[in-house]
């Protein structure tokens, strides 16, 4: 089985522009491919995970990845999957986020000489002359055709800014630039990016001739992967300072039964033969599958030692209701009034809820416990002395815990 067939077997490929040529390229290790990452935060998150795993798989098969950091397109913002315009970032914020991405990507991709490249589209996009873009690139884009793209259609009713309307052109220009200067012959992306990727292939063909060898491929669930990165309390980050290894492990340990085998197939590097044997698993066996998924992905992102610690802590949590390595919430004396704190403030400051209104709902619905005892009174108070020693175990729902301590 070649790498292309493996990607298919893992459920990663949705559609391609020229399957025979793409199969030959990647199976023979002749693809120089790119995936773009817009620096909208200072950490990659679970939504980027599938793309990073794909790059690692293809590199191990002899192909050369280009990680394209969107320092230029970050000034515009991708409208795909959004209902409103993204907040504008300063150049300093964008550069800081780009620097953070570089460090995190190095855990997945070997950037040693000749193995992979990391480039920033700010290097060419920020120097473009507006009139030159209109004359040299604009004639190759049909407004009517652009408006049929799903990423634009879904925004037309609520409003699509002219700023965002240019995103497709900028992404297409990226592929053209990478093809010209780095020999990039393949672009990967999520199924929500299909129109943008086709635009890049078409731009290369129109400007450089029909024989220009640039192709696109789309990952079936990369766009769903973006949704994976979000939970009720926010994003699941790859930065351990934003999402601890324990929290990261717990996120995958608590994934829905219907998704666990699909995620094992797509995201882990376990042999397909081993995964195929799990297809018949059900009931309690799915909990074992979730542990396997959580351990493998935590090891990939945070290393084997942290994965072992997270697994031990999670097992202790399920068996005893407490664990030494569960996420901590540190309070200070200023958080208390006369040495006491109410349950809603405690939930908010621990990071288990985003607002007091949600804290109120959680208590009223019977989903909050302190040291194993359910809290039913929204006015319940706790003393600073209650959090001495090992601290207090605060629980919201079945899966969200914090060890609350006072500094």
C-alpha cells in the first residue's frame, strides 16, 4: 500500500483535481506540497491537528512539506465558516503568533535542510502593488464565479466585506508564488477551502500555460477538525500553557463513542491492521479505544512522559474522583471576601465556566460538586481554609475538574 492509498484508507481524502498524477507524485515521494495556517492566535489548536499529522505522514513517505504561515493573509482573514468579520490584528500580534506557530510545528515536521520549508506569505503579499495586482492577477478571476463559492455564498445575506472578498485571490496568489519559487506542485486543505484551492490551480494554469503541473487535494475532515478544536469553555490548544497535557488527554478521552474509531484512524500513527481489528469494538471496549486515542495523541503533542502522567491521572480520577495531575486553579487572597468565596465566583475563577450565569445554571441543574459533595445552593460559601493542603476538588458535569488551591 502506497501513502496515497493509506490516506484513502484512513478516510482523509475527499476530492482531488487529478487523482492519477497526484497518486504517482506522493507515492514516489515527488510531491512538494503546502498547507496554509493563518496566525489568528498565539498557539495552534486541535483544529490544526489533522493537517500537521498529514504533513508528518507525507514527509515520512519522502515528500517535502511547506508550512505556509499566513502573515500576509492574516491581515485579511478567511471568511470560510464564519458569520462575521474577524477582528483586525496588529502587525506585532501577527508576527508574534507566527513565531509561536514555528516552534510548535517543529514537533511534527523535520525542518532540517532539504526536508521541509517554512515560509511566510507576508514576504510577498505585503510588497504587492495594488495596481499591479489588479492588472496582473485580477483579469484571471471572474466575480460571478467567485460568488458561487460556498465560503462567500454563506456570508452574502449577513454581509461580506470587500476585504474578505480578496482572500481567495490572495490564497491563489500564494500557490502561484510557491509554484514559481519553491517548486510546489500540490496544495492540501480542508473541504471548506476547495474553491480557494481551485483558484490557485487555475491562476497558475492561466499565467504559466496549460501544462503547469500544479494540483490540489482536499482533506475530508480538515474543516470538521476546526470544529473539533472548540469546546464549551473555548479552544483546545497545543500549547501546554493554554491547555495542559492532562486537559488535552481528557478532551480525547471524552470524545463521543461514534467518533473514537474515526479519530484513531485519521489522527494516530497506529498500523491500519491494528485499527481494523477495533472496528467491531463496542460497549466497554470503546472506553479502551478512547484511552488509546488520548494516549497516542498526547504523546504526539506533549511527549511520552506527559502522556503517561496524564493517563495515570485520568485513571486515578475515574477510580477515586481525584488526581494529583489534574488541572489546577490558583486563587489569591484578593479573590476572597472576609475569607470566603461563593460557589458561582469559584466556578468562574477556576475557569470551569465563562460567566456567572452559566455557573448559576450548572449549580441549579445539579452539575456541580466540591470534594465529591453536590452543591445545590447558588449562595453556598467556601472558606479559604477549605483549600489548604492539597486543595479543593471542584467538579462541573461528569468530565470537568479543577484542583483549587490558594497561593
